[in-house]
């Protein structure tokens, strides 16, 4: 039926309230910055938000999402680039693991993934490409599915587009070498995940942690995680 299945991560494979999680995320980042002697911790959060917005909006295929983020960030941040690149690396290594208590795995997801990997399918973690691979891998681990050999994890180091742009989904299809119409995109966000259907991918909307901003898009299938598990048994 399909040759590839793409999974959103947050709210789909991992039980996480991203609004609450990001509050804790930035609180730890500010704490680490203050301990390192950086005084403008509020400005740091504001600039990360701004540069992330620039990265999401950018559709230039010549630069990775990481390059777009870093170029905008360091164009507007007064501290040396070398020092702050090391700061970000230390943050994900030292502080990010402390965020695990603010999320939990969904029961049944590891078992579903185990069955899918027994089939001749390409499996993609198609989360929005706004985080480095280390932050994604840690959250995949927290979901209980970090031990699988995915064909692609859409980190900001390697992707050139973000959701909800159609180019993001086209790039995923090109990287894994599968036609869009042979892919299934599974996610919980109407506005970010269902645009995959615009390039011919089929879509399954997971309703357990549904995000619906009224984008007017309709999935091919929808239901709770239990429905998804039953659906995956049939493919």
C-alpha cells in the first residue's frame, strides 16, 4: 500500500505539550546563560524565537535550516559566535536531558514501530526541522523508539525547509527516494502535517493531542492512536 511512512514526533509518537515543554526548555537555557555570565537572558530567548521564525519562513534551497538560523541569530547577537555555538552544544549535552520528565511515551507506539520495521518500508521521523539532531534523538529515545534505524530524521542540520511548506515534504521524498504518492504522513497537527497531502502524500491525522488551527485541510484518515495501530496492521 505504501513504501514509506513518515511520523511527526511531538504529540504523535511522544506525549508532550510543546507549549509547556518550551517554557521549561527556555528556563533551563536562561539559567545556563546566567551561570555562564551572560546578562541578557531575556534577549537570548527573544532572539532564539525570532531566528527560529526566520528559519521557518525561509524557502531558499541553497542553505540548511541550521545555516539560516545561525546567520540570523549571530547577526543580531552581540556575543562571539564561537563562544555561543559552544554554549548551544553544551546546552543540548548538559541541560536538555533534564527536560525528559516533562513528556512521556505513548503506550503501544514502540510495539507499532517494531512491526513496521519488520516490513519492507522506509520509516522517517518527519518532525519540524527546527532542532539539532541531538535534541530530536533524545526525544525519540524518550518516546521509547530511539533504537530503530530510521531512514531519515529531519533535523535542522540536513533539511532546507520547514513545515508547513510543501518543499519540506518534497525534500523528504527526494532524500528517501520514494514518490510522494507512495508515502503516508502521520501527524497530529492539521496545519503542519496535512500539507503533505498537497504534493500527493496520503495523511493520517492522530487525534489524541490534536492541534487544529483551522487550516481547512482534510486528512485521508483520522482517529486515535488505537485507530492508527489498527490501521498500521493493515498496511
